[in-house]
């Protein structure tokens, strides 16, 4: 999931930020009240940060625990700090880890996208979940999580 969101963030331009006072960032003066959009997509494919940035390699996250507090600006598909996505816990712990996911028989994964404010797949993803957890009661929370993801069109 982390590698998928690194390459295909839902919001390539994070929610607008507005500095409360004039500041200098990277040698540029940012006036108070400016509308700042952070292009998270370009950060996630920056070769100075990521080895083979355009390659899909989920194993790059096996030994890494990400800090979403705003201190690690190399990876933030969920935003960070006070504007972090409220769904991060649900997505990471409930939906993704509770199921094994596969494509329908004979289907190939198409990663082409339509670029808009919210990045959407050109062809909707159809994935089949199969339960991983032993106790069916664990899935009651996941039903609400799945409905939430459908609302977000993920």
C-alpha cells in the first residue's frame, strides 16, 4: 500500500497551505497569506530521494517505519502534521492488513491515471478481497472502512 501511494498519491497536490507570516524557504520569500500547494507526486519520484523512483518495489518499505508527524518530508501521501488524512489508521491497519487482495482471473493491472485535482485511475481497479483474519468479528469494523473507501473512490 505504501509503495502504491508513493507512485500514485490520491492527491498529487496536497491541500492548500497558507503561511501565517512571511518566511523564506529554499531561498525564496513566501509572503504571508500566500496559497501554497505541495506537489507530493514529484517528491515521491525524486531520484535524489528514492533509488529507482519509477520502479514499483513494495519491498523498499519492509524495514521502514514512516513518521507522519511532519518531520519526514520524503514520503507523505497522507499529508502530515495537523493536516494529516483522518483515514490513515483505517487504511493501514484495518483494510489492507485484514484481507489478501488479488485481481480477477485473467485481468492485468493497469496503472494509467486521469490527472485532475484528485488522481483517479483511468480504468477503475477491480480487486477481490479474501479474509485473512481468523475471527469474523474483526470484519465488522472493516465493513464501515470499505464503505468509506468506496466513497473516496479508492
